[in-house]
C-alpha cells in the first residue's frame, strides 16, 4: 500500500480538512486515518478550551469627591447676623478692640508683662532682680524668694539699689500687677534695658501655687 501524504488544516474550532493523495476513496486505511485525525482534533480543542482565561482587569474603586471647604462669609451675611444679635455683636467688637489696644500698648510702653513661670526661668537663667513695690508689712507677710523691697513712695531709678542692675533683667512686682506699670516706665526712661512686670502681681504668683517666704529680705 502506498504511503499516504497528508495535509491537515484547521479553519475554525471543530473543523478538520484532511487531504489524502494516492489513497482510494473507499479504502479502509483512509477511513481509519480520518477517524484518528478527528479524535486528535477533538483532544486538541479540548486542551485549548482548558487553558486558563486571561486575567480580567479589575475596575478601580469609585472615588468619592472630597469635602469642599465652606463658602466664605460675605459682608452682607455679617451685617444680617449683627442685626439679629446686637448684644453679642457689641460684645465681640468690644473684646476685639480691647485685644488690639493691649497688643499695641505692649509695643509702645517699652516693658514686657511676664507670667509667673517665666519669672522663675528668668531668675534661674539670667539672675534677674525682682523688686517688690508693696508696703513693708505686706512684704514681710510673704514675698518671692530673692526679691528686694522698694516701696512705691521711695522708688527711684537712680538709687544705689537699682543703678547697678541697668544691664540685668528687672522684674517689678506689686499686689495685682496694675501699679507696677508706672514704675516700669520710669525705669525704661532711666535707661534700664530689660524691664518686666509680673502678670497679676503677687496674687498671680500665689494662684500659680509658687512659694512665698516670710520676713524681711536679706541684705
């Protein structure tokens, strides 16, 4: 039997075109060959169908819009609010004016207001001179450790007790922090470089739970 020359073509899945040369049309070998090729064709397409599917591209999660900033309040809305809440608006304007006046006053008065905690740091760091302006009786009942008593009626920036401290920080202390401002201005005018006033006076010192000592100041 002559050897068969075969050509196998695939046009689309499930379709087999087989051409045989020099084989009779009703030959048993031709029928067996066709059945063999069809079986191979089915196994081939079964393997192709079992291939893993290509990865599916996942869609990105939806992005929610960010919160937009609130719309700015215009001048007309402010006027409408002031008309509905007159007392509140007056209080707000007064408080704002007081804060502005206080800040401007601090720039022009020449001395600084110091809190109790700041006074402690200033004494330890720069050896500040603390001058207590209260009467002697109040001073002896309780005063800041290391402070000197100079009564307001005897206060003189050119005194021997104050003149050597012109280049040092000087902190003035009174009962409530109000009357020490006048003495601070006099020191500044006399050429003292670093003048401070204790905020709240000796009362503010006590409210901060800081210690006081009794008796006269040591010479």
